[in-house]
C-alpha cells in the first residue's frame, strides 16, 4: 500500500482504502480500480492524495527492481534527451545534477512503497 | 514568422476567449506595488468561484487550521498576501488549460505541470539573481507556452500533425511547428498575450523565450524563463510535448551572469519548491461543477 498524489494516479491502480470527502462522505470504495473518469471525479471533489495497492509483482518490470538497472535507465533517458552536449560545461552540469535528483526521487518513492 | 500562416492564425485567435476580468484585475494588483491586502480581498469577494476555492483551500487539511475560516480577509491574514495573490493568478489561468477535449486532456495536464514548473523555476532564478519583480517572472513562466494551448484548443488538426511529426522524428516541437504551421507557439502565444493586454514583460517574454537575446529591454526576464524551461525538461517536470532538451541559447547564460556552480543549488530548490506548491495548487483548483455554476 502506498500513498500517492492524485496527479500520479493512473488507470487500473486499485484503491487501498476508501476515499472520503471531508472525512465523512464516501466517494470511492476500497478495492475499486481507477479509471480516467473516477480520477477526474476525485479531482473535482478536491481530493489530493489517495492510497493504492503497491504493484503486486514489481519484478515484472514496471519499475526495474534492480537499482543498478533503474539508474542506468534514467541515465540513458537523460543522455538521449540532452543529445550531444558538445562538451558544453553548463549542459553537462545540468544533466549531472538532474540525473541525481531524478534518481533520488525514485528512491524516495521506493521508501514510501516499502512502508 | 510574419507570413500568411500567422495572419490566418490571427483570424482564428479572434475566436479565443477573452481573459477573465478577475485575472486582469489580479495582474493589475500584482503590477501595482501600492496594492494592499484589502484590494485583493475586494477582487476575490467579487468572484464567487474564487471565494469558494480560497475558503476550501484554507479549510483543507493541507493547512489544518483548528477553526473554520469563513471570510476572505481572514484567509489573507493567515496565508499572506503574496501566497494568495500567486495562488489566485495561477488557478485562474489553470482554467484556461481545462478544455473539454478529452483526447488532449492528458497532454494539457502535462503542459500545465511543465508551465507550473517553469513558473517556480523562473521565480527561483529571479530570486537568486536579485531581480526586482520575481512575481512577474512567475507569471511569465506560467504563460510562456500559452501558444501550445491555443494550438491544442483551436487548431486540433494542425496540432495533431505537429504531434505526429515530433513523434516520428523525435525532434523539438518548435521545429515541427515551424515546418507545419510556418510559425511557432511563441508567435501564437505572443499574439494572444497582446490581445489580452497582458502587462509587460509577459508578451515579449512569451515571444522570445526560445531566443532571449532578441527580447530587447526584457532580455533578462526572457533568459530566466528560457533557462527555467530547460531546467524543467531536465528534471522531467511535466512535459511541453517533446522529448528533447533544446540547447541553451548561448547568450542567455551571459545575460543572466550565472555561474556553473549555481546550477546545483537552483535545481535542488526547484525540485523541492515545485513539489511543495503542487498539492497547494491542486487543492485550490479542484472545484465541483455545482460551485462553478454558482
Ligand atoms: Fe516553448
Ligand atoms: Fe516550455
């Protein structure tokens, strides 16, 4: 079970607990699968955070379970986005720091998932 | 850019919605150093949707105030003038991103995240460099890709071709737009900003956010937004519709007089502040249909 912001909610995620408005009105029941429509409705009610089931089979590859593979994937992606930096120091520095921050972001999410 | 295509687009821009009066008044308040909390409360109280949003926000668990806050002026006292001012402008502009077209909804949301990220980044860069009006930079960042919303909402067929080309060639959206439309989102956004009489430097920054050296007296503001755009792409905050990071316009760096050593702290601040502001903005924009009709 992990808590996510509604912005990160995706279709087919399963609610791990009831979503209540103002702690009382039931909007969506635990166990319901999210879809574009009910995500939109939650948004319209001002819901910002929900809890969903953790990926039951993380090793199936949605997020690489192997941290090295994960870091490599992030590095590859940013390498591609930046393209040839032509030794431009500024680009290199932006890319270096951005890579670190994005990796840290994934680690933080993992820590939340593990709880 | 000054070709028939752009003129044809101007024709279509004639059909675009006018900027809500409330937003105009909020921009006036932002631009007037003498404006007070009372002026702001006046604008909010005149607008039921804004009032509902603001009260919902301050009464949300995000703030967790123990007692119920019933008036706009009390909300302003609690949250502070700057926070509210920024919030209102942001959420009013958010409405413009909220079109009916379902197919483009995801893209529009990503563009919104990108825009909000750029607003935060531009403000952070401005603060770092001791710009006088950082709030203005926030607005510039928020609106820099306005032209893309116009394309999504009013030129869906052209925009579909632009998207297809970006995907096929994995190129910058700017290039695809120029090939297909004969102009780009900066030109289109600029037209609309002028039409809406948005205050300086917003229209110029929109027009030159990819080529800040051409922005004349607003070169520094344009360069800040240009760099903010690159920062958000690098940190993968939202998406402006392509998967490439454009090269930094070389004079931008000199205009800003930044040091390579500054980048690390700036990016870390962006990461923190963007994620802090996000739920805040979400809570304030979410509004049920009945309140909207009220
Ligand atoms: Fe742009
Ligand atoms: Fe952008």
